């Protein structure tokens, strides 16, 4: 009996990765600030709004800057009037279970040894730790990403629950889109791809299954989209933050690289008191637009930012492409930023993200060469991840937008690595 119990605990991923729950909790307790800072205040306010029976104030003070996913997660904590530290400690649980679910997903396709390697790589991905002690969406989104993997990879073992499993998967993906609104547009693109794929005779069962999951995920978003339509008159309108992000991304000014900024141009100020604020330099090129657009109602501001951005892209297409390239670097390494001194923290991103970037290119080549022979769930995750990354490059991106799909990437890497050239998977020519 004792031997059986020891063997159980040695193999149980909940036990194996439990030290990380302790580590994540220590990080939160060590670096937690008991005040609301930055985006935290907005999420807290949205959660309070939900408790009061609405999400956004009525026109003209409409505020749809963020999706309702994370505020809905916060509602029970705020309703119970729990202290902020309790909310932030929930991040440790979310991050911990993102590790557990990732292992369970990977271990279905590769040996336990390789599953542990890739799972520990995510558990020890220290770049993501800086969001752990803040009341932000990243830990929840990472958890949802790993949960999607777990549900998708369980489909072959749950043939007797044919309706429940796709429904749960669609529910989680739909909630992911409500949490990170860019995923809403990812779902629209994926639905179009799967519907077009259904026109071919190849893999119709897989394409039908994928289309049903995506359609179900979009259905989860319908109540919110009806709500935003009633507020704005716009269909498929997840939020009003896209126009501002696209405007900054489209900047035609030489020496600017497309990173987002706020209405006071201080988004990159205050991180390090030794680095002077660059707001004055940015204001030279953007103050007139900011003064004019800020006079408009909120939703009209979003429209006007998009109009200016589209004009910039049409008139300066090469500069926009260069900004996208800078955006790619910023997504992985946090650089470059306009008129901004470099910080030594950037160095810490280079090692892990360089490895991830190399594995990404390697896995992409192998996947494209063997796409037809790859399992449906892996193809589904690859398509979801690639579309997310491509859409992220079109608007201002930051490293925190990469963290949330690292579990998806590591799952993909593990699957391809096991079946790569080293393991007799031949490239098709």
C-alpha cells in the first residue's frame, strides 16, 4: 500500500508541480503592492459595474476598453469584499494549474521525460512572473490557454461524451475571447478558414469539428456583442481600444517604432526613475492629433484613430511594414521603443525568448511540410496561435501579449520535436 501511494504521488502532476504554487505565492507576497496601479483600477471598476447591473457607462461616456472576461472573474472576490492580496494570490493558483494542464496535454503525445522538460520550461519562464503580482489578465489567460489544450487533447478518450467536450472547449475559448478581445477577431478569421476548408473534400470531419468549436465560442460572445451593438451600433465590436493601438502602430514618423502610448504620452515613463520621460519628444508629433481626437465622443475617437491609421498605412506602407518588424521584436524582446533609453531588464528576455523564437521557426517549417499528417487538435492550436501572433503584429504589441500563448507554443514544440527529423519524421519535398 505504501509503495502504491508513493508511486501515485511521484507521478501525479498536481504533486510534482506543487512547489511552483509555493514559488508563485512567495513572488506575489514579496512584490505585491496593496494599491491599484495602472490597468488594475480599470478591471476593478468594470467588476464593480457588473455588480451594479451594467458594464459600460451609457453614451457619451462609453468605456469598452477591455473585455468583460477578467472583470467577471473578479466579481466573486469583490462581492465578498476580499482584500486585494487574496485576488492577487489567485494568480498563483491560475499559473500553477496552467502548468498542470500543460503537462497533461503534452504527455499524451510525448514521453513523460519530454513532457516534463517542456512543462518545466513554462513553469520556470521567469519573464511571465512580472505579471503574477498584479491584478492583470495574463495569469487567467495563460490558465485558459492550457485548459484549452487539456480539453482538446482529451477528445479521443471521451468518445462517450461527444457533446460535452466540444461544448466545454468552445466555452473556454469563448471566455478567452472575452478576456483578451483580440481573440474575438482570431475566432472570426478561424471560422472563415474552416468554412472555406469545408468546401474541399479533404478532412471534412476535422474541419466540421473545428468550425463547430469556433462557432460555439463565438456564441458565447453573442450576449456581449449584442450589448456592445446596442451601445455603439457596431457589429462584432469587442472593444474600443483597437483604434488607438492601430494609430500608434501606423506612425509615419522616422525614429518612432509603433509602440502604444496614452493621451499624456507617459506610457513608458516612471518604470525607472533614472530614465528621463520621453513624453515631450512624442508630443511634438502627436499632440495636435491628440487634442483634436480627444474632443470627440469615445466611440468616435476609436473611429477617428482608425481613419488616421489607415491613411498613414496607405501613404506610408513601407514605414508600417518596418513598424510591424519592430513590433515583432517588441513582442519577443521588448525593444525597440521610441526615444527611450534601454533598460537592463531587456537582457533577461533575450535568452528564453531567443530559444522560443528559434523553436517557433523550426516547428513552423516542420508543420507546413507535414500539415496533413498532423493531429487535428495540434493543427487547431497551430492555426489559433499563428493567427493570434499575426494579428498582434498589426497593432502595438508587448511581451505580455506573448506570455499568454507560451503554453500553446510549448505544446506545439513538444509535439513537433518528438516527431521531427531527429525522430524520423521526414520533410516532404
